[in-house]
């Protein structure tokens, strides 16, 4: 995953997150789990999203996408937590991604009411 000729895609930030943040603060086992969550769940959904496209509605759609994949409760929770960390990292690195709704309980309530 790298920069493209078209422009900067969100998909670059998870790689930077793993290399620059997780490598310093996480165990090898945690990094392996993060790689798996990114590869199998987060990047397939977000790989074509530009940072400015990511908002509450995209997160809600991703929540539904994960529900449809029938992930175990632990895997589901870890995927959402990692996405939140990556988005926070991206914001700290200068991307303007505005996501207000992120607690699983809030997302569950909102996605069930749609």
C-alpha cells in the first residue's frame, strides 16, 4: 500500500500506523493481529476511500459490513477498536477525518434504527 498517482488514499495510514506507531508500542503478537484485521476487514472496505469521504455514515456502513461478515464478537470489537485507532492516528498526522459516532453500542443502536 503506497501513495498513488491519483492522490493520497486512506489506505496509506494503516501501514504508517503499523510501522511508526504499533511497532514502537505493541507486542509482535498484537501487530500480527492488527495486520490480520487490516488485511481481512478494514482495508477491503476502506481501500478506495479518500480521507475526506470518511464520516459517520461511512463508519455506520462499515459497522453493517462487519456484521454481515459474521465476525466473532471479539473480532468485531477488535476491528472497530483498531479502526478507531487508525482514524485517530490519521487525524494526528494531519488528515481531517470527522467521525463523531464510534461506540459500538451507539453504532448498534443507530444501524438498527435505519
